[in-house]
């Protein structure tokens, strides 16, 4: 997902523009994820499949923790890609 602004902000630098796009894209992703997670938890709880209390008390094992860490690193890499790419560009 690439966030695009419709209205320019006066005197905004390219770096500020890039940061705003990153934050906007991330905020959009978080909002969608929270809605979907809430829906999933409510449906599972209502069906008696998975009470919300079990979700709150869940502790991942070592393999799950490692998998989550990989997912986290990949997300961070995608979020900061514009800054990393800009830093690699010759000046």
C-alpha cells in the first residue's frame, strides 16, 4: 500500500513528505488490522470457539515467538524502506 497525499503542504521537505507517507500508510494498516482482529475475536467468542479471555492470557512458545519476530522485522523493513532507499541514493 502506498499512501498518497491529495493536497500539498507548503514548505514541506521531501523527507517530511516521505515520513508523512510512511506514518499514513502505517496508520491505515493498523486501523484495518484492528477492525479485522476485533471482528475475528467477536465472532470466535460468540460462537463459543475461543473466549476472549484465552486470547488475553495466551503466551507464545519459542517457535511462535521467533515467527512473530520475523514478521515484525519484515514489517519494520517495509515501513522504513523509503528512508533506506533515499539514504542509498547518490546525492
